[in-house]
């Protein structure tokens, strides 16, 4: 498990030494199609492997929902991370809508 908000890395696997989470958010996106849910999940999953210095994001599938959880050192990092994921999710859904029309 990776924790956020530490200046010391233990090893190259990006495991953090301490956790000082000061801001967090949980967002649930509802999908009418399991195919669209899986597509968005698979498209965003690689982004969760990148560990920025001040935040951590996780994705899960819960029934018809994609759940995004973000932990951050401060509200600035939380907002930046949420904005990135919300933009990515919106872009992916927009592309899926265009593909589903044609």
C-alpha cells in the first residue's frame, strides 16, 4: 500500500514511509453500460500507477459505478488531482458517446 505526503521513499517501488493525509475525496461515476464502465476503468487505470509527490488516486468498480478515491497532502493537491481525473473521465466518455452514435 502506498501512502502520500512523505519526503522519503523506501525503495524503487514507490512505497512511502509515512502518511499524512489532510484531504480526501470519493467520487462515484454511474454507468448504464458495463462495457463503458470497463472501458473508462481500463483507460484511467494506468494513471493510478503514477505516484505524484502529494497525492494518490485509486479506482474500483462497484456494480454499475466507477469509484475514484483521492488522498492528498493538502486541498491544492486534492483539487489538482481531482481536476485531472474529472477531465480524463469526461474526455473518455465524450469519445465513447461519439463512437456509440456512429
